[in-house]
């Protein structure tokens, strides 16, 4: 039964409401979220013109703080995505290591350093307002190329010759 049907049945049927206790917790959380959204809508649209002017003036006074918080949020998100990307690309890098004896930690470190060139390149392009089509794929390809070239610089272990 959909969340919307549960909402309708909750308006008139205690018997059906009793059956809802067997559903998974996620659906209940979704239902509460929907209910709160519906309850919030009337409060959202009761602003008068004076209230809106007060809100705008309050935002003007906290704009620097708001920008700092947004900047920190964007940074933390980017940091998370970067760590995730390094971890995923390090798995690909471990397949590239061929006969070289590299631990995952070492490959992870090499991958992190392989991020330098594309990161600086795309930072400059962002500053110059240059839009690059397929930038994510290009960014990833550059990282993998640099990682491949870096791994190829590591010498293969010497073969042991038995006498």
C-alpha cells in the first residue's frame, strides 16, 4: 500500500492503522516525512509582505556567515567525494600494477597524488569560466593516465636466478 493510501486510510480507519504496524520502519519514516511536509505547507504560505522584508534584511546581515557555512558544506562534500574517488580508482590502479609488488595502501597514495594534475587543470578552467563537456569522464581519464604512468615508473622486481 502506498504512503498516500496510508494517509487516506489513517483519516478514517483505525483497523487499517493497526495493520500498518507490520510494515518496515523505512516506510514509517517516509510517512512521517510526508505528514510533516503536509503540515508545513500552510505555515509556509502565511507570510505577509512585512514578514518577507524582515527575512530579507535578516539574511543580508548574516550573509557572510551563511556563505562560510555553505562553503564549509561544499568543502566537506567535495572532500568526501574525493576520498571515495581515490578509493575506487585505487582498486582500478591495483589491476594496473601488473607484476609490481604494490600494496593497496601504496596504490591508494599514488592515486591520491594522481589527482593533482586534473584538479589544478579543472580549477583553472573553473576560474576562467571554461565549460568542459564530459568533464567527469575527462577528469577520471586524466587521473587514470597519470596513475598508469606513475605505476609504470616503479621497477618490476628482479627475477631470482638459481645456480
